[in-house]
């Protein structure tokens, strides 16, 4: 709650202005601030996140629940079809979903097309999120997970992404991945030190 979020008026309107459910897409290592962003900008819309069905995903599911977010368990490797169906049902019920297309195991910044499949089936709007942390710790995880330092700043970028169901899925995924990388610059951050 101490992190100052910088956002333009147009981007704030894109986050807050729609009464329709939205598919939010962001890289896995930017997840930490999702609960706070939802609280500040989406109000009554609850965001349901796709979280790995593995044992490792259990802690993230508990963290999201504590932040007021919902969870749909699954991934491309475990229960993928069921998870996609559940996310489409969440969108059709009027709630938002959040998907990290490079999770849960990576490789980092390599987009898998699940978010596109869900958006196409539900005919939902897609917003790409860019989170540029002024100062953050980087965890020694597969994706270099960002944990913002208290009282630091974060620049939130919000980009509407049109999903044309007639367009080739691979080409759309390539464009989405390139745009996500463009709005999520990786600057040098302080590593988390392990105790000896």
C-alpha cells in the first residue's frame, strides 16, 4: 500500500471505465502488485487469476485470497482445458480474469497463447499491463520475481489489445508478447541476498 502508482489519465480510464469484464495480461514476475491495483482501479470487479495446479501454486493462491482476489487453479500442463473453461465462465459472470502467459514455470517472457484462447471464447476486452518498478528486490526464482521496495514508485502502463478471432493465433501471440516486453522494461534491481 506504500507503493506510489503512476498512471496517465487515459490509462486510468481504461482500467476503471469499463463495466464489461476484462482479461488482464501481465508477465509472471510482475504479479506482486495485482491485488493493490485491483483495489485501487477496479472497485467492485473481482479479478480471478489463473494459478498453477501444482503444490507450488498453493502459496500463491493463499496470497491472492488474502488480497481479495479469486483463483482458478490450472495451467497449460495440468488441467489446462478445464482452467480455460472456468476462466471463460468467470468472464461471462461479469468478473475480470488475470493471466500470466509465461507462468507458472516459464521460460520468462515467453508467451503461451492461453490468454488469447480465453479472450476469444469469452469475446472479452484484453488489457496488457506494464509494471515498471523504480526500486524492487528480485527473487532468485526462474523469472526474477519483483518485490517492490516500500515507499518506492511504480509506473503502470495499460494497453488495449484487440483480439481478432480470424487472425492466426501464433501471429497474435507473437505481437502480444512483443508488446508486453516493450511495456515492461527490465532495469537492474537489487537482488535478494540469501543467508549463509
